[in-house]
């Protein structure tokens, strides 16, 4: 099915009409599910993983049947731009499944983090979408404090993740991350990194750590937009930062983990 040529904007999908531009009528419309990723000159990391997470999350909300979501995904992928840097988002609301096309914001290779651990405010931490506005407000507070990201912690102060990122760190030669029993989002980029570490024979461990216990360690905040960003400063606390000795090589590898969208369409067809 031929898709419209658009720049930025919202496209709603239906089985009969495919993707069609619509007004951005988001006020009062709850966002049940969302997923987003970086498109750089027609290449995307882990797009099949984003698809699977989106389909699973929609099933939790009694969304469209899986075969319809896969039809949407095929049309959505065909509509993504093949040039430039984009940060599209797929969305499920009570009345629509849609694609929000957005230019990518400036990308970062490092991150400064608000070191005042914020109690996790999310209502649905394992599903991306319902809490995005809440997390955006939290991240805005971090920016006001002179940082780019905030860290969410549990009642005991154990680190869970960032407002828009998963958290990993190194203890000697062990790659560490919070235990999956904690209420954290199943991150696509985190999974790619974890699987590579296991392929290389690097020990991976799930550990509970407070912000104070991450001082002087190499800490990464990772997501589908920026990839791997080592923490270069803890804002609001006298915490040391570990040297980012491993991050450059891992960032280079991750940048190469982005197949062409057209190849993905051929495989799915």
C-alpha cells in the first residue's frame, strides 16, 4: 500500500486506509503504549525488538489483534524516512494506533545526571507510554538543576533506571544492571548490550546499588536514542565519576548494530 510522503506529524492507521495524516489531537487522550527509536539515514537498531515490545504491550491493554498490529508495523516501517536523523514514536490510544514522525533531537555521547535520587513516580513502570508525561516533568527538573537526566530509585534508595534510560555499570570486569525483579522497563538497548557481553564471555550480574555505591564507577545510561552515554558528572552530590574506559569501543559497536530498513522489509515480506 502506497504511503504518504510527510515530514513531521502524526499519522493514524487503519486496515482499509493505511497511514493517513491527522491533527495532533492528544489533549485528553491517554497514551496506553508508546515505543520510539533512532532512525539515522534509514538504519535502525533492534527494530524487531521494538516491534515485539510494542505488540506485547498492546496486548496488555486489549489493543488491536496481533495480525493488525503487524500490518500497521509493516506500513509504518515503509513510511519511515530514509535520509536524515529521526526519532519516530508508535502509539496506542483508546481510539487509534498511530505513528508520530519527529526529527531527532541533538544526540549526546556523555551525560550529566542529577544525583538526587527521585522516588519512582510511575504507575505502570514495565510499559512505556502511560507515564511519559510524568517522566518528562521529572527530567525537566533535572535540567533545571543543570543535568540532562534523573535517576529513579526505590524506597530503600536502590537505583532502578533513569527517567528515559536504563542504567548499567562496571564493577571490575563485571557488567552490572538492576535485577529484573525490580519494576523496570525491559530496555531494547540494554538487552543488546547484555547479549553482546555474554557472547564475549564477559560476566553479567544483577546487583542492587544505591547512587552512593555507584560513585567512582564507570556508569552508562543507555536508550534507543543516544545509545550508550557514560556518566561524566553527578549533579547535586560530591560523588566521584569513574573513567569511561570501555564506553568508546562499545559505542562504536552499537553504532554498527543498525541494519537498513529496506533489508528488514524484504525479510518480513
